[in-house]
C-alpha cells in the first residue's frame, strides 16, 4: 500500500539533505470523508472542519462550532496499518470510537448519527 506523504523541508546532516515527510490523506480518502461531511452539514450536525498533516498522523477534525474543540477526529496513522488499522475515529474526550483498515467501515460509526426516528 502506498501511503502519500508530502515533503516539507530538508534536514541537513550526514552526507545529503533529506526531506522531512508528512502523512496526508489521498484524494480518494478525502472524497469519502467529504461525502460524509456534506451529509452531516445538510443534516445540521456539523459546521466546520480542519485538516492537519503532521509527521506521523493526518487528522480531519470536525467541529459543531468553529470556536470549540473538535467533535470528532478522523485520523490516519501509517505506523498502525499492520497492527490495529490505518484509520481511527476519535471522540471529543479522546476515546477511540472505531479503528480499522477500511475507511468506509470506520466512518460507519459516524453514519449512524444520521439515522433518526421519523414521527
């Protein structure tokens, strides 16, 4: 599996400079995430998001209001791809709601928030 990384700057040392890389979401992963995000915005549940590409993790954070802490974080950690799974959904208190190897199945925990009783 090819994990996309983004070279950001170079580290000097040794015989050659090497770029420091970041973990990033691929276009297909963002398509799945933004599809869910659009449905949740239409339902009035979510209002804002933020994306962070760090050295060991890429995070898509979802907010109910801009000034709050994230409601949910969708994380991609390549170091865990052979163990617990590449993707995780983390709740507001830091608890891992679901972790796995398939992004769509991991996001299923958030899809249940869209299901409401019709009166």
